[in-house]
C-alpha cells in the first residue's frame, strides 16, 4: 500500500535504517542520504586492504572486519526480541578473559544467556537489509533543510493553506545544489553533524549542540597465525585498551578472507578498542602513532599473559569522533526520545536523544517513526 508520501532521511546508520524500514512498511517512499560510501554508521564494516600494506602470500586478500560496535547487547526485551527476528542476526557468546589472562567466571552464564547479537556476514549487513527498497544515495553530504513554504510567495502560501496542503521540505547539498522536495525530512546523524541541519528549528539545533560525544580509536589487525589462546573477547582494566575482540571468531565469518576459500584458515582478525580516556587524550594524534601504541599494547599483552607472539600482516586504524553521546543540558525538558516539528515536518532521531548508545539509536528511530506515521496519517 502506498501513501504517496515521500520522506527524506539523512544518515544511514542504525537509526536512519530503522526509521526508513518502518516508514516504508507504512507505505512511504524513502530517500536515504548518506555521506559515506555505504550504510552502517557505527555498525560499519571495513576491508583491510583499503588502507593497509599486506605482506607475503595474503597480499590482496579480501579481508573484512567490524569497524564499529563489535556486537549488540540489548538492555531491553523489546530490542532483544527485534534482533532475534532479523534474518541476518545471530547470537554470539564469546569466551571472555580479562587483561590478566584469566578466564571470566561469567563465561558459562554468558553462553546460557546469549547476551550478544551480531549481524552476518558482517555488522553492516543489518543496515543493508533494513534499507532494501529505499532510494539510497551514498557519498552525498546534505547541507541544508528548508521549509518549501519559505521559498514561496505570500500568495502561494495562502493558497496552500486554503487547500490544506501539508508542509514540504527542500533539501540542498553542501554546495547549495537542490536535491529534492519531500513531505518530511529527518536527520538521523550524530548530534554535532545534525545541529547545522536543524537550524530551521532553533530549539532542535540548540538541543543537538548540548550533546557531548565521546571519541573512540579502533585498530583492526590481521594476524597470520592462530593464537594459542581460547579468548575471543578480552576486557577489564587496562591503561590503553578498552577491549579486544576476536572478530574472526564470530559466527558466519570467513576465516579472515572474504574470498570464500579456506586458504587463510590459520589466520585471525582482532579488533582493538582504546579506552574513552586514552582516546580523548589522543584525539588529535596522528593515526600512525595511535596504531603503533594500540598494537604495542596488544602485543605486550599477548606476550606477557598468553605467551603468544604473532606476526601482524595488515592493519587499519579508525577514529570514531561520535562513538556515543551524553547530554550536558540538565535544564532541558525530558526528551521523548526524538525531535519532531509538526509545523515544518522536520525531525531528528539518534542515540543522542536516548541512552547514547546503539540501542538508544534504535529506540529513538522507532519512537519517531510512530510519531511521523501518526502525524502524516499513514496508518
């Protein structure tokens, strides 16, 4: 069933993808704008060969890894139930060790509770699945949202009001080129990127400006051997490392090569996340320096606690400027978890309007979708 409503969404992370999926289910046509090359946001995946130098026989192998959130750990039954229903999602119960090389007592309970969920064959598969059917426009930076009525003459505005025509929103790219006219426009981007796009609704822009993002440095390593350890997730107290994830141990992952063969069955991929404090301290450090420090910390850990000395075959470092959000405005009214202006048909959703994490992004998108469906009479 088609509603003849056309909605623009800016941002193709989990919030934007979830919103798009729910609006399409209500009959809307959705155009999804994403500044990067693909969907995913903070559950994006990467290919190591894009930016690394391989050595030896594995040169050119199509290796991939989860660059963002390594797994989804639902706090609510609602999110857990939704994840369990997604065709591409599997449960994962990794063997957990601390940074002293000690297996955690929670391993058995973790296996029984199935506390982690992952998308297969990589995390970004979830957003790709959710956005099927949308008009996805990647590598496009939206620069401005404007109510169409602001661009019309007074007589045309009066005529539209007399005919009960609904509001429409014009989108322009970063160079001022018009992208299209839509029945509503939703910003599903991190707060600092959302703020200038919400300028037309000043109270929304101010709220976005109060959200404080935290930074996270991540290093992906391709190891040309199988480590003599059972650990698949290492976490706890460490001056540099927040956690280390054996990405190649996740279900339905190729051994580290995406080419479908078993030639690299003895290889592993590990993803290292720096602590929030260390990441903030090195916010503007050179990527090469950050990569070297994280690598040294990991190799030292392996040698000291696990008696392992692997060879690094490839690596990729990434800085997440908007890893998660906290809101510093204690005086603002309690947010419903989304922003929606019924007058302009401009809105926003994202983790910064909820709990600040991936689940918050999903919750925010669902709440806004319900509001838009009701507001635009899509039921």
